């Protein structure tokens, strides 16, 4: 239960910090943090929580990461369901807190997106379903490569949180214009449920693509690292 609680709190922090920066601060008049700031915020949530709870739960904060670690031989299958449940619940709880905060501003309208992920008309740059699918698969694949490599027993000890946090920052810098960046089904679910409508209708992609990318990343890493697949 300590590990599950840590995953709940860690994913809560990721969604509140990352999506909160997008909803509350990205375009704030005159001093908005923009795409760079939002990207950094997502990276910082993972970096800070990796140091805070990495020794308790491993700091997955992401169903795709948990599944990818299982595929990489680093996580037991028996723990997948409770980890994923804790992550999704933490994301939804954070979405609720963010909704309460954001709705305190005049003119707030959840229909504007609420940091939800999307493709087609709901992509920030109008990117197609295929472009969104490829982006999410490839970005999550490389995220898992970084995670597995940075946490390998042969890697330099103590630096994994920095590498993983910076990797997530880079992923957002590349892919926010395409999908608003998911690579995390819990993060996508946590805000989509408050938007409903199109956000829930397109949510399937942001479960399917990150999980597929995570498994692919795990298989690739085990190949290049010389581990038996």
C-alpha cells in the first residue's frame, strides 16, 4: 500500500504540475511561460518525484511506464493492475483539483481543452490521427529507452531522475504541437474526463499508442543491452 500511495501522490503531482502549468500559466498575460515552460514543468514533476518516491515505488507515474518496465523484465505482472489503478486515480484527483482552481477565473471554459490530448481538429497544430499515433508511439518508445538505460545497474548511480526528467522535457518540446503530448495514459485520462465529449472520444489513442511505444522501447532496450527477451 505504501507503493500504491506513492504512485497516487506522484501521478497527482505530475498532472497538477504539468497540466496545471498549461492551463493556468502557459498563456498568462504578459508573463506566460509558453511551450518551453510547460515542457519544463512536466520534466520537473518527474525529476522531483523520482527523488521523493523513487525508493518507495520506483516512481512510474504512468501506466505505459509500468507496462514497459514489466516488458523489460524490471517489474512483476502481479503489481501492474494496482499500480495502474493508483496512477489513474491520482491523475483524476489532480484533474479535479485543477478544475476547481481554474474555474475560479472569469471566463474559464473547460471546452477550450483543459490541457487534453487530441488529434485532427483537437491537435494544437491540426495534426492528423496518423501523425499523432506515430508521435506518441515513438516518443514513448524513447522515453522507455531512457528510463531502462538510466536505471540499469551498469549506469551511473544517482543520475537517473535527471536523465528521465530531461527526457520528458524534450519529449514535450517536440510533441506538444502534435498531440499536446501524452506518453502517459493516466495524464490523458485525468483531464479528459472533465472535458468529456471529444476528449473522451479520442482518449483511446492515448492509451493504445503510449503502451505500444513502451513495450517496443522495452524490447529494443533488451536487444541492445544484451538482455534476453
